[in-house]
């Protein structure tokens, strides 16, 4: 019996099947061999039972030992062919299913890489990961076992019923009646067990989430002495799960015993009726023996077919979600202008005709309007410029639009109005990969990957040598703490760098940006997780990184933006003040109030 997954049925079964068959079609010759082997295996099983009739009537009853030996040898060869076919199609199906799933997983990952950032804003990480884990695993199990099992069960059931009718039409009515009873019982039982299994899945997810939340918040729980109340909540959730699980397992557990009992009743009635017919001379012993074996075999394929069909439908629901993600619109890139590295630290723009223009790092916003949703503007008519080598800072309250400006420079989102120019080129005309290659970012939420410290710094420039990695770390003042680690630059990082402090992780992110030698550098709260002493230590390093580059800085600590060429004060998506530090202080406006502590960022 296939395990229950708790998934809903697919919304469009035909479409999900069609798309799954598309991937299976890449391996159609292997699947054709599997189909032939399944047919041989089933045929050997069904035909072997029918051979009992001539063996008994023509060899056993007349006492023909020689003929019996030949007949049994032939039956043995037939069953051996069936067994080898079963072994063969199982092995081939495992190989084929792994290839199909590998293709699906590869295409899914490739497509996810092309999705726009707004897709990830609208979907949780857990939801995205479940496509690669739960959904793919369910499809894999269905391909491994269920598809061949459904074909074999349907062929066996069809062949058995046909042979019963061939042997005795009148007695076959008994078996057909019992098969109908079994079918309706399986359908009723499956519906009831599914209902409670769905509840079980919901309660299990609820209790898992609660336990995870409590494990993560142990300090808070103990500080506020909330153990007793949390235990009450857990007991309530646990009891709900127990009741649903008991019902679910109770219904699913009665399936096999009930079908077995019905098959025994079917066999007993058929045996009695067949015995009476044999005594009356209306049925020979060979036909009766073969008939009763078919009766014993009839319940199993029906049970298998029903269970596997349910599991396939659940797997198709998972496939539907996978293909649904694959059908999400990827990022549109109509850019033609390319970025070419002309030296380790210099870049040039290359147009369609091959003409090279040195990259300077001049960035301009011209009356830019943008909103994450159409009816709500985040930026309203923003105009600004950053000349090559200038440091531009953005300050303002949370939600004012500072980070949005940075996201628009990278083309993570598309503007609704105005233009953004990069060296006089509309960024929509630049290939996205090349545009982003010319920019390096250090963001507040640092993300480190599983690998060594060297690997994580080199992420900014995969061609960087070990010496260049070390030099970038020195610029970011990360070299000293790295060398104090037991394995130095070879120290392995796991779980987003959990074996480092938040400040150390931020320093590695700054080093990662430094090794990229970007013409334009973006610092989004880059020193927010670094203490004041460490911040002072890296100021010189940061100045070295920023030297000769166009730099955009977002900071809540106004001390970090004092030396900016221009400071933009944003509020509700508009620039309300602009100028350098001294000019803004002289205006006695919002920046002055922020700097002197008369107004706090909210």
C-alpha cells in the first residue's frame, strides 16, 4: 500500500499529466522497454494460472507423468520469464525515474534563477523549498513504484476477470459482485481516511511550527516564566493531533483486513458453488482449480490499483505545483549593451557594433516614479545624479524609499516612469547580468554560503587569487580576525556563518565587495551590525575601497555619511533636502534635527 502524503488533488489532472509525460518522453525508449516487460510479467502470471486446467485434466487425472513433467517445466520457464521481466522493469524504472526527476530538478533550479526578485518577495522560503523537496520526492516515488504498479494491477485485474469469464460465465457473477463491493468499500474508506489524514497533516504542521518556535525562543520563554502556559498549549495541540491520527490510522488500518475478509468470503462461496458444479458434472476439476486460484488473485490488483491511483493523483498535485513555478514569467532582459573587462580593475561598455566606451560610473535618476504595487507609489518624481567618484548618501525614516533606490539601480524592479541613466545609457538598454556585474553591494542582512572564508570572499570575483582575497580582507579590516581563527582563511562556514559574530560576517561581506573591484559600490546599512570601535577601525579600509568609485550609502548612523559629496534626505518617496553635511546643518531642517537628536528615525 502506498503511503499517504496528505496532498490535495491536482486542479488540472490532464495538464499535469501532459507536462509530466513531456519529461518522460525524453526517455521514451526506456519506458517502452519497461511497458513490454510489464506486459510479459503480467501475461506470465495470468497465463500460468490458466495452465492449471490442462495440467490437471490432461496429465494429473490420466496419470501421464512424462507429460506432467514437460508441462511443469514449461510453466516453470514461463514463471521464470515473468520473474526476470519484473526484476528488469523495476530496475529500468528506477533508472528512468531518477533521470526524469533529475531533469525536472535541473530545469526548476535553472528557472528559479531567472525569476524576478518580486516573486521571492511574494513567496516564503519554505514554500519555495518544498518544491525541491516534498513535491519532487513525491513525483519520484510515483515514478519509481506507482506508475508501473497501476499498469500491472490494471492488466492483472482485466486479465483475471477475462479468464474467469472464459472458465465459467455463471460463477464469474459471484466474483464480479464481490469485486464491486470491494471497490465501493475501498472508495468509501479512502475518502474517510483522506479526510482525517488531511487533518493530521494540518495538526502536525501546527505542532511542528509551535515546537520550532518554542525551541528558538527558549530565552524569552524562561525569562517570562511561560513554561506552564506553553505546556498547556502543546498538550491541546498534541491531543488534537492524536485524535486525528487515531481516526486516520483506524480507517486506513481496516482497509487490508476488510478486503482480505471479503476475498475469503468470495473464495468460500466460489469454492462451494464450484464444488457443487463439479459434482453435478457441469465443471471439470482443472477448470475449478484454475478458477479458484483466479478468485484468490482478484482482490489484490483491485486494492493495489485503487491505492496507487490515489498516490499518483497526490504526486500529480506536487508536479502541478512544480510546473506552476516553471511557468512563472522570468525576468525580461532586452538589453543589448554589454560590459567588458578591459583590465583587472577597468571596464568598458560595448554596443551592438562592438564599439568600446570606458565605464566611468555616472549614475542619474530623471523624474523616476516607482511602486511595488500599481496603486501605491514608493518613489514619486525622484531626480538625482552621482558623478564618477562621488559618494552619495541617503538618509530618512524607514519606508522613505532609500533601499528602493538601490534596488532600482540594479534593475531588481522595473520603474513605472522616468529614466535611470548609467554613463548616459538607459539601464534598460544594458544587459542585466552585465549591469549587475559593474555593481557591488554590501547589504544589512549579510548572507554567507557554506564553504571556506576564502570561498565566501571570492564570491565577489571568482577569478580572484588567494593574494587578492587576502588584500580585500585587509582593506575591510577582516584579515586580523580571520588569521586568529584556527584554520584562518580555510575556516569552514556553515548555517550562514553562525560560527562568526554578526560584525565579523559584515566584515566578510565588505571584503567580498572589495575583491570585485566594482566601478559602483552600494552600501546599504553596511556597518549597522558593527560596534562603534570596529566601525572606526574599518573607516580607513572603507575609504580605500571607495576611492575612485561612485558610491551610494544608506545609513542610520549619520556619522558614517558626514564625508559624502551629497546627502539626500528622503521622506515618503521624495527628496526633501539635499546638500553636503555642512550645508544641511546650516539649513536647520530635517537633517539638522536628525543629526542633533531632535528627531529620531522611525
